[in-house]
C-alpha cells in the first residue's frame, strides 16, 4: 500500500487510542460513585455527565474519520470513494454498532438524570445505564484488539 493511504488509514487508530483511554476513564465512575459523598460526589457526577456527552460526540468523530479514511483510500486506489466504504471485517461492523449502543447508553444516563432531578425513582434507568456501560467496555476492548490486528493488515 502506498504511503498516503497508509497515513490516512492510521489516523483512525491514533485517535481511537486516545478514545479508549477516555472511555476507560469515564467507566471508572462506576467505582468512584460508591466512594464519593456529598458535594464532591455531585461535582464528579456533573463532570461524568458532561464528559459522557462529549465522549459520544468524540466517538462519532473518530468513526467519521475512519469512514473518511476508507473513502479516501477507495478514491486513491480505485478512483471511487464508495468502493472501500462497506466494512470488510468484524472490526468495521462493530464501530457503528458500538456507536448505536453508546447513543442508547447516553439516553439512559440522561433519563436517569432527569428522573433524579424530578424526584422520581431512577434506579431502573441507572441500572440499565450501568449495564450498557459494562457491555460497551467489553466491546471497546474487543474492538480495539481487532483494530490492532487490522492495523498490521494496513501496514503490510
């Protein structure tokens, strides 16, 4: 593979590596939430909510970069950006599916927040939000591992 498409395709794993760290840091809230109390917990919860929404947008951006890199590669090699847009591996299919799960998880988190602020019982929404986070964290590391393997395919 030529240098230009290789560089274009490697932008995604570089951005995604930072995203994996951010996802893990965001997931660490589950443990912190049991330890923190009072005003400090409220401050960290607000930060968790803000970072969760930012993380969703950043994830969408990293996925968009991956699709743009694939489109660029298709254009560069075949003259048609659409020729490389359809995912060719499990890694490629997991990105959009994982993003859909993140949207779902974010909505559950917002529902829990809204129910808490309204004085309603938010236990079910909070539990579902946490379970979705558990599923996503496993998927993130599987996705990252598959991406790591796929990187060798790009480099060779």
